[in-house]
């Protein structure tokens, strides 16, 4: 169990710069619907998930597997945030005039 935990820590430490690079790459191409800090935290969670879910028989390197997992999580969050932003801006409450003007 201790060896597994130390391997997880090593993979997390080794691939944390990958999270930063993906967040920087993606954040530069989208409207600012999510903060980079939020995306970075989400990317770290996705990295941890990749570490724990990486199948030993996988034909992809861990870095490639993690990159796909992290990128997918970031894109999903951005889409969710954009959907929320658009649904809030289309709300009738925001377009109606005040009762007492």
C-alpha cells in the first residue's frame, strides 16, 4: 500500500507541470468563463483520477493517458460554465424592466 501511495505521489509531482501547460494552452483560447485557478484545481483532480484509473495494460504512455483525461475534464468544465453563463444571461429576470422605475 505504501509503495502504491509513493508511486501516486511521484506521478502527481512529475506530471503537475502538464496540468499547468494544458490550463495555459486552453485558457488562452476561450472566453473567460472560468478562472485559471479553478481550471488548474480541476486539472489536478483529473490528474489524480488518471493516476488512480490508469490501466496497467494500457497501450498509451501514462503521460498521454493523463493528457487526454485532463484535457477532457477541462473542456467539460468550460462547456458546463458556458452553458450556465448563457442560461443565466438569457433569463427573463435579467431582461425585464424593473416594476418601479
